[in-house]
């Protein structure tokens, strides 16, 4: 067990990673903060008013998934270059400890930094562009009605996929993993649509996998969703897939270690 994980070794490895990359990560957070201000502030300026909570939630999701995917794809970049990979693999730490450092930074710590950075940028934009006639509150991440926090579940799935790509590909991990993800999603969408069209007929409108089916008739448009219990099962499937991809990423890193 000591060979698999040691708190002392893990602590030293974590401190080493922090010392080597802290400045880089702080600069990345500053760039992300600036991008949020420019994009959300620019949109508010063009619309002559602040953004409502729906638009804020959309930007929260876009920045989270985009920045999170890019950051995760670089977390194991030292294993993509032979000279750096040899030094990284020879560190006196187990594969699990090396994996956990990358996992904690790209998932736990990223979220702990991202959420305050977004709220700070969003609050500044609201402060600058809120007017008495067009006043909007900041989005509530844990609003029980709109449930913006479900975006965090989507990030967990994306993080797991990007983590596999970060270890599997040696160069251009973000681009290559992105191509694979969009390719798989495209094929799934096409197959899903053709299967549903065969079952329900020509009235079916383009429908994404794991969602309800959309139909259009001559005079109306309607949607058929799965029952709540079955939707919960789909959610469980994504949880299993997330854990599976995290495990695959660890297994791939272990192969490199050997």
C-alpha cells in the first residue's frame, strides 16, 4: 500500500508541481478573467444593458467547458516530450500520486478557482451595465429551479474525456482530443437520428442523443421526453462513463510508467 500511495511523497510531489507551475496558472487565470470581462462586457455594451441570468449561465457554461477542456489537455504535457517525460517518469513517486496531482489540479482546484473568477468578472460587468430600468441579479449557481449547477456534471464528463486525451496523445492534445470528441458526437447524432426516424417517421426533427425527440407537423411543433426515472438512469450512465474514463486515464499513465 505504501508503494501505491504515500501522503508524504504525494505532498512533496504536489508542492513541486505547484512551485513549477503556479506562475503559469495564475497568468492563465488572469487571461481567463480578462477574456470574461471583454466578452461579457462587450455584449452588455452592444445591448446597452446588463445580461439576464440565462445569458450569464450560458457564458458560465461556455467558459467553463472551453477553458476547462484546454487546461485539462495540458495537465500531463510533460509526458509528451521525451526529454521531459524521462524526468517525470523517474520521479520518486507512484503512478497514482502523479495522476492524482494532475486530477486535483485540473478538476478540483480548477473549479475552485474558476467559479470565483467568473463571479468576480460577472459582478463587475453587472455593476457597470445595470440600470434602473434593466436591472439583473447575478446568476445563482445553486438555483433549485434553473439548476445551473448541472453544468458541473457536464464538466466532469468532459474532464474525464480530455484527461484520457491528455495522456493518450503526445502532441496537440487539445486539438486531437477535440477532433475525436466531435467526430464521435457527430456519428452518434447521425445514428441516433436515423434510428428514431425509422421508428417514428418523417415528422422527426434533428434530435441529439440522450435527449427527448422533437416532432414537427403541418401546424405544430412538439417534444416527447423520457420519464423522469429513465432520465435518472441516463444520468447514472454518464456517472459510470466519467469514472471509467478517469480509470482509463490512470491506466494509460501507468503504461507510460512501465
